[in-house]
C-alpha cells in the first residue's frame, strides 16, 4: 500500500483517482495532523499553503513524489527534491479553460461597461445613456503570446465574429494558419488592434512589455486586457494613457503587487478589475486536483507522467554519467532559443562520441526544456517536453554520428523554420566542463553560464573596440570575450559574459553602433 498525504484542502472528488485505487491509502489533513507518520509517506499532495522545504523533505525519507494541485511551485524546494530523487509534478493546463473564459468575460464586460452599469443600477439610478458600449463583432483582437490560454481565447473571439491578429516571435506561419489567426509583428498588433490581450510568461523580456513607448504606438481608443501576469503591462504608464484619453479602458485580473492597495488604476472609471480569479472556478480547482492525483497514480504504476517539474527518477550511476551532458543540452537549448529568436517547426539533436553512448532521449528532452523555457507560459521539463513540442507543431529529431569534430563528444542542435536555420555545437571536457564550440557556423569557445551577450557584426576594424569603449564608458566590466569569423571582412560574432545583466539603455547604445547586425542577451544558470 502506498501512503498518500493530501496536506492541503482538497475535495474528495479531486482525489478519486487515488481513492478508488486499491493500492493507495489516502490521508487528508495537515502535515502536523498526525494522521500518518511522515516517515512512511510515499506521496505528498499540496496546494499553496504547505511549504515543502528541504527540512520537511528530510523528515519524509520514504517520499517519492510531490504533487502540486495547481501551476505554481514556488512553495516547493525543487532543488532539494531533485537531489533526493523525489519527482515533483504539477497541473499546468488544469486552469486553461477557466483563464481563457475569464479573459473573454472581462473583455465583454469592459466593452459593454457592465460593472459600471451594475453599480449604477444598484445605487438606485438608471442612466442608460451613460453606459453605451461597443460590440465585439467586427473588432480586431490582438493577442500577445499564443500559448494554451491565448489559443483558447482566439477560438472564442473568432466565434464572436472578431478577427484575430497575433504577435508571438516563436510561432511559425504554418502553425498560425492551422490555428486560423494572422501572424504579425508586435508593432503591427499595437497599431491595428482594437483590443489587446497579453498571454506571455513574465520574463525579463516581457516585464513592462507594454510601457510608455509601446503604448504610444497603439491606436487611439484601444482596450487592454491582462489576465496573465502582473508586470507585463507598465501600470503607471497605462494609468497615464487612460487619463489622457488614448487608451479607452482596461480589464485587469493581475497586478505587479497583489493586493494592489491604493493604486492609481483603481480610481479610474474605465478600469475594471478582479482579484486574480483567472483559475478560480470550481471546475478548475477540481481539474488540477484530479490531474495531479492521476499523475501520482501513474507514477506508482510505472506509467509516464506528463507534468514532472524536475528530472525523472533514475539510478545514481546513470544520473552521475548523464548529468554533465544533461546540463550542457539544456543550456544549448536556451542558447539556440535566444540566438534564433524566430518561429521554429523542427529541432534536431545530433550526438557523437561518448555522448552518443548515453540514453540520448533524456538529453533531447533536456534540450527541449531549455529551448521552451522562455518561449511559453507553462513549465516544460524532460517528461512533458516532447508533448509540448508536438502540441506546438514542432518536429523533433535525434541522430547519432561518428564525426565528433575532433572532440571526445559533441552535442549539436539545429533549429529551423520559415526557411531559416540556426546550429549550435557543444562538448563536455573533463576538468573543464561544458563548452560551446560553434554557433551558426562560426567556430568559437566559451563556457555556457551567467549573463551572456551574443553579437552578430561585420568583421570591420574598430567594431570590437567600439563595443568595449561603450561598456567601459559606463563602467561595465567584461568577464570574458570570445570572437569568431568565417572570413576576413565578412560576417563575424562575439560572445561576451558579464557579472550582471546589461540595462536596456546599454543594449540600445550597442545596437546603434555601425556594423552591428543583431544583439541577443542570454541568461544561463
């Protein structure tokens, strides 16, 4: 009998996959309830209340899996769990429909002034002319980020006769056609959409994505929606554009700081708000509990689990052999994703030498996890990576070759889509660690870690000096620098590393330099 402790408030209906399984004994109660000895617990199921710390894991020597009935896993020490060989699973898509529906409801309410009219009638008034609204039919909805929730919102918008224009730098033209949406640039969405809804993860790239500069590009009378993550929209800039009449209104389910307190947006009549209710439906709460309970049962039945946050359990010997290459593959996935910031419909991993002697499927999944990390709003891991790739129409290939390019082993990654491709090659060297030895056909040699800057430029005298001069003038210290070129006077690259990320102002100055083609920032652990 497997001992399962549901430590937080989870309804019995959500635990049915485990309750009806004869090989599990389920206890519902807090960590300190004393219902079962913590030393004997095989599986722990939590929401957000229980903090799964390293100390708690130490008190549960039999624990094999932790299930989070929800998306966020901030209350779980993932590193400590992984070191102990404990698998952590969550329910990333259990609230997809609820969030999409909430976003659509907010959009309709915003356009028809429903909350304002409701309050007016409740106060004993009947001012019909004050709340004349706008139809959704015929309007253009601009969606920034077309993941699971964005895709569901697009379906509902089309059903209401809206046209849908999408900005997603990682979406291919082919995938957009399948979804029936128009793929466009960010600026074009800003300029043409009547309503803009954001559905991206909150990253350093998307933090303040809609700010004073970008909001100024939107059409006068635009409506804005944020039911994704607080911080994607610069809230002070939004308040300013509403006050001057450029933005007609906004619907917000999330804020950068929650609760928002005495926030300027709350005093504006054209702003409607909800207290982070995107996932707060009975169905969603039941779905995430059922999904995690099913995952735990599948794990104990030795079946695949689709939503593991960390590495799947493996023997210590295999883990020690594969770990260096696992880290290399994941970092290479991140590098390719950041350097080739475009739509991709095919990813191919090629292994040689000692890397080819390992279980390469783990490495390929690690590569995909790194590649998707900043591209989509859900957590991708080695277990669900292939499923995520298929869901987004990306073909994944794996090859083994006898050509190791002069190294004991190599891992080569090629991303292609819309007629363009990008290739990176890396190796792991004992006592030196992982190295990247080729990027986009340029020979180079650097350690993949920390804050990196990838610059494509023309091989002209003074380019490297100009980059160094600007950095020096702003007291920015270069930790390392590597350069590569194919031929004198032609295309070239440089990869620089820094102790901390560069500011947006610094990146803008570097991009303005003559003979600089593109600049990409890469942040690696």
